C-alpha cells in the first residue's frame, strides 16, 4: 500500500504528538533525578519531594507555556495538513517551523531556570521524546514546504494533459456570444 506524499507531513505531526508522551526532559542533582514527559510539561504535574524527616511532600508544578504551545502546534499542524491545496501546505510548514522554534525556546528557558535555581548542581538533559519531537517538527515543515513548492508543477502537468478540444470548445462558446 502506497501512502500519498501529501500525507507525509500529517504522519510527521502525528509522530510528534506521540513523542510528547515519551520521556522529554530529566532534571538531576546529586540527590536524585526527575524525568518529565512533554505532556507533563505542557499540562503540569505533581511530584513528590522526599523529606529528610517524615513523609514525602507533594508539589504541584504549573504547566510550561512553551511546551503547551509546542503541543498545540503538533495538534494544529496535524489538522492543517488535512486541508487540501497550497493553504494546507503553507500553514503546515509554518506550524512545523513554529513548533521547532518553540522547542528550542523551551530548551533555553529550562536551562536558564535550572542555572538560576540550582546553580551548577542542577543538570538538565533532554531525552528521546524531546529530540524526536524537534526532528519531526522539522521534517513536517520541510515536507510541507516541498509539497508547496511542487504543487505548481503538478497543476501545470494537469493543464498540459488536458485535451486541445476543450480549449477550442471554450473559444467557440465565447465567440457565439
């Protein structure tokens, strides 16, 4: 079964959505480490902080706006690529580029926050989900732009394939008016 090339950006955005469920980022310090998925970063989560004495304390982490915006780009890009024509390709390419940029801004923000809050003690590492989602955003954008660039050629090929009789039919009809 052959998948149409026009659906390739849709597959990339769908894969990107899947990557948000995978481990996205790990914060580690000498006392331990905590790993978050992209979905947890985007929607917020609760973590338990171990205490020296007594039971662990629950701490609510607020949603990260850049992660949420990137997740919405993946959803929006998926829907945009189902729009037929140049508009769908143009919007899909723009959303893919925006999603990749948002992930880079998220990376920069998380690193600067870790440096401010933990000094050199808090390390941030980006896991498979982050890099695969970044890569799939880039691939979706590139494929959408390639489809956008190839669509005028397809229209010209269709116009060249039309029989000459149709062209003469329209000229005769216009002349009789």
